[in-house]
C-alpha cells in the first residue's frame, strides 16, 4: 500500500544527504575564498592550496595565499587568488 507521508520522508532524507555531501564556495573578488564542506587539506603553500571534497579535490592557485581560518567543515583562504579548479 502506498503511503504518501512515508514516501515524502524517504525523499527528504535523500535530499538532505545530497545537500550535506556537497560543498559551497564563495569567491570574493579574487581576494578571499570561503569554503563550506571540505574534508581536509592535502597541500598548503604560498602559491597552491589543495583540499578534499566528497568526490574529488579542489586546487586553489595564486600568490601570497594564506589559510586564515580552518574548522572541521569550513576554511577561508586569503591572498591573490588566480584560479580555482575541481578535480
């Protein structure tokens, strides 16, 4: 027997999981990059910062890059950001 509310609950759980597994990036004028949903750093230097996401990694290239904030879920990079690529 089809139960509308059970079906709705199941679909909402799927949506919640897909939202939680994603990440958000905000690039402010190439000077500040704010990321929610990272899963750890792999490379940290003045010119390159690489961090993991659920299905790959993101590489930030630039000059004078500084990791100014790092929490379990968020990070903030400051500097002259030239390129942001997902792999």
